[in-house]
C-alpha cells in the first residue's frame, strides 16, 4: 500500500506533465519567411586565372660605350616615344666622325687623280703612243679609288650612328622603372641596362583553356584554334581585379597558341584590353571571366536559404501541410543575393529564408512571404 506522503507528489507530477502536453499541442506553429524557387535567364560564365602582359616592354641598354653625361628622367616617369632619356659623353664619337669625313675627302681627291690618269692613258692609247697595259692599270686604280670613296662614306655612316647612339630615346610611350645608372658611370652594350620601359596601354591578359574547354569553344563558334582569335563571334573577356572589383571595359581574344602544353594539358589565349585607366599591370594576376553570348534558363533561390553540414549544401523546404523538409541541393554560381540550383529542387517550391533557427525537419510552420523580391533585379 502506497503511503499518502508519496502518492500526492506523484499525482501532482502527472497532472503537471498532462498540462504541459496540452500546452504544447495548443502552442502556435513557429512563423518563418519563405521564398519560391524561380527560373531566370542567365548568361553562363567561366572564370580562369590570368596574368597581365605588356604589349611592349624592353630593357634599354647603351649601344655605345662611354660615361653617362646626363639623365633626363626620374624613377617611374611616364614618357612619350622619342623623349630623350639619357645622354652618353659624345666627344670621342664626334672626333671619330670628323676623322671619317677627312678620310672621305682624301679618298675623293685620290679618285679625281685616278680619273685624270685614266683619261690621259686612254688618250695616249688612242694616239697609239701608249700601251694597253698602262691604260688597264689606270682603269684598275680608278676602280680602287671609287671603292675607297664608298668605304669612307660607310665609315662616316657608322660614326654618325655612334654619335646618335650617345642619345638614348624612348622607343614607345610607357612608364619607366627604376633608373639603374648614375651620372659619370661607365656604360656599354654589355653592361647593366639603363632602365626598363613598359607600355601601359593597350595591354594583354593571358589565360589558359583546358583541352575540353577548347573543344567546347570551337564547337560553339564553329571555328578552328586559329579562328578563335579576332573572331567577331567569340565572346568578350572581362577581368576581375585583385581587390575583387570587375573592370568596366571588356577585352577581345587576339591570339591563341598553336599547340597544347603537354605538361599542363592547356592552351594559352591572349585577350587585349584598352586599359584606359591603367588598372591592369604587367605581371599582375587577375581573374578572367568569359560569358556565353546567349542566356540559359536556370533555377535560382536566395542565398540566405542555403545551409551546410558535413554532407553538403541543403535548404529547408516547406512542403504539404506546412511541414518542413530538409533537402540537399547541388548549387552553381552565386549571382548577387541569389544562387543557381543545379539539382535538388523544382520551380515554385518554397524555401525558408528567415527563422531557420526556430524550426527543424518534420515540424509544421506558419509561413509568410519574404519582404524582399524573390526575382533577380
């Protein structure tokens, strides 16, 4: 027989549990915000790793030996084609040029002398008082004198080039790097480059396609590897800068390599950009984006609906009778606040975007459409 002291607490506990169960059944369903999966037209895109490559870049080297007399630029200056950058002491080369002019004068005087001698020997032969041998020697001496004049003229041209090379000019528009020499320093063709010059605009961006991607591109545009470059049907190329911003201007494919690299299984393509703002820098690594010319219909949901666990990405779908269902999905790329669903959902199905922490699979919920638009602007 149960004593009254023990029986009363048990009765009280049973009554309390019964009241809690009744209260749970009467509690309202948790309220959540939902959005419907929708289809939209989207231009598919592929992203590659690219690298900025200057159209023109050169290490400027002195073409004659001598001491640096003047430096007309500072580190990092922007220069135009034809700007004077360095001057090498010209005195020695100017003196050599003067000597070559003197050599030419001497050769021309010798030529005139041989012409006179040839005329005299020819006249004597015609009067039959001279020999043919003497005339032939005079003719040969005249030909040698002519050759000596040409040699002197060539020497003058060489000396003039040396004088010209004492002035170092910019071969194209661009920006110079750090100046590597000082005034008074001895420089020459085999010495340290004076400075590096890089053209800023236009500029190339190089990237690589896999064999599979290359075949897909050729099939899509019905072109060979060579025809991919400068093909008006080939899509525009966009670059994403290292800070994540996408450059406003687009580029065009202007070159495709003639072979696939056997070590990487890829082929190199080159796109050219106007680079009007100078945002693409030679040697910089960038993301290259190519998008299709025709849009495809894709299924999209808000990114806020996506959760992830050890099995992968999933969403909470509100199904029949307002019951929550956990659904694993295969996702594509993100577009602003939305994400492409490749597999796992159908158009019109509702996903929970707010109140996720208050629900679990199998419970009934009270739904309200989210306040934000479920269609991409």
